[in-house]
């Protein structure tokens, strides 16, 4: 049992030092709730990033980022190693605007366009297979399965993960009030109002020409 699991067990009323239910087999449920919380925190805050290295191929426009360990969340930056330059992000409409024949253009890549969540197109396509893209992206860490597995989460977010897991635990027991109480604490720790501010109410008015 790791420290996060012990904190969850304490908050739900069990004794983490000698638990009755959450032993070697029962702890799987707690780990599932914690893994859900860790994934959500990483997605909402973008706090966990890593770099993927993607070899380029001659005349290849489309690429998929491999997921060997962590899952890819979204792009932060794309760097062309050989040319020591950052690629500019755009989309298919932007590529068409720059070059209606972009699917036949070759040269030194200068732009990339995300497709889905881990596919991308680059423009122009490389003329050789000698370069590499260094892609920095927000990552979703691999779900941990043992208490000795590393947890890729900042220390400042760990109490938030615990409260999110406790909220989910109470929700599965049908106690909406307890679930809401812990979720509110989690939302405050995560500064959710800052991440998703409510749009101020607006009243749209029209003025005729010459009106004061």
C-alpha cells in the first residue's frame, strides 16, 4: 500500500495500518479510483509532459505518435532536430491556404497539423529520412498496478488525487452528499474555477446610427 492509498483508506473510515476490506485483493478498487483521478488531473492541468522522438520518412506526410509507455494527450511543441527549428501548428484549412498542392510538396518541414489525438500531418514532407521530430506533449501516465510502481504526479496534486478518489468511492456507494463534499475540495485544490471560468452574463444591445 502506497501513501496515496493509505490516505484514501483513512478518509473512508478504514484503518490503513490494519484494513479489514482493503487488503491485497480489495486494494484494487482504491487503485482504480486513484488511477482515474491521476489521469483526470493530468488532462485538466497538463502537469505531466514528456518528449516523443519520431523519425521522419522520405515523402511521408502523415505520422502517428507511438504509445510505448504513457498515452499521448495533446501537442505542446514540435521541434525539428536537424534544422533546430520549431514547427508552426496549423490545420488542414491552413495547409490548403498556404499551398493547395501541399500533398505533393517536399522540403524542410515547417508546419504540422494535429489529426485526432495522436496523429499529425507535416508540411512539406521531408525530402529524406535523415531527420527526427522531437514532440513535447501532455501525457497521460500509465496506470499503476502495484504499490511499488512510480506515480507520475506532482506532490502538489497528490492530495487532490486522494480527494477525487474518495469522492468516486462515495459515489459508488450511493452517498451523493459525501461524494459532492470531497469533489468540491478536489475542485478547489485543482483550481477548477480558474481552469474553466464561467462566462460572464452578457446583454447584447444594438444602437442605430447617430444614437447617443
